[in-house]
């Protein structure tokens, strides 16, 4: 949830629903301030669209014309319920007020790629845009949400048969002659084998030592602007 790699411009997720919206907006402000001609992408779900941070962040982005793409991954269901029961307006692409938006098939990787390319060119010159990606969640939201009480198995299977993103790509590669059936099957076998090997390595790893709890959670020499610490009075070991 909190993967972070600033060298690759990836600033992670967030445990607070919708908190990545103001974070992404701040990153977009930095892009504009530094005149990089680049943009930020902030991704969130249909459930996060009902958070106050959503409106606060978008208001600032629209006011200052910040280069940010807000991407709503609408998988139709929040935590234990459908979006129709939690959102008065399920046209998420239109919920940015004065920010323009559009809806895109989120299960097709090429459609998503082209949508992002268009959006990037727009936001660098004109300010924020909102994209609603229409997608689907096969399983429950979390371990506490089995995902079967608010929808039928037939619905889930229907999506798997008609809109599965991997099958869409597979059929596209075959129909266009970009790959052969055997080539794709061999690739799938390799992926499955790699995953099985990775799982075996993970299960064989020892449990972390207790001292790992205290590693990399604070600076060895803390600094707070305007405050002087006497390190001899504090124990940071």
C-alpha cells in the first residue's frame, strides 16, 4: 500500500481513502512551479470520489491550472456495496465541477494508453482533467469483504467472459497477427512458473527479527525547523 520510489517518480498509495488526491495535486504544483512540462497522475476509486479531499484537491488544481490527471478507477463497487448505493452521481468523469472529464474503457490497455497520452498533452497546457476508467473488481474489496453478498456469481462470470482485460489483449494479439497461439501459451506457462517459484521463496523466507520493527522509521539526527534538539538527552538507538 505504501510502495514509494521517488527516483522513478512513483509516490505510492495511501492507507487513507482519497488521501492520494491532495498528494498528487501537490506533486502537480511542483511540476508547474519548476516548469518541467510534465504532469502528475493521481488514481483513486469510485468510493474515494465521495471524500472531502476529492473536492478540496480539485478546487485547488482548477484554480491554479495544475498539470494533473485525476484517474477514477470505477469498478462499480466500494467496500461492501455498489456505487449506486453510495454515490448520488455515478458519472464520475463529470464530478470535477469545472474540470473537464471523459469516460474510457479501463479493461483495454490500448484505450487506456491513448487516453493518458491525450490527457497528458492537455494538462500540461491547460490544467487538470478527469478520466473515469470503467473497470471491474472480481473479488472482494478486502479480507473482510467476501464480495458475494451484493452481486451474483453470474455477474462476475459474465464480465470474465466478455471484458476480461487479459483476454482482450490475447484476442487482439491473435486477431492482428501480432502473436501465435503457441507463443502466448508458452508465455503463460513461464509466467505461472515464475509466480510459483516466487511464492516458494516467500514461504521459505524466515520471519523478520523483532529489531526490524525499529529500522528506517526515523532519522538518526532529527531536524525540526526552528527547534534545537540535544541528542544527548534522547535515545534514538
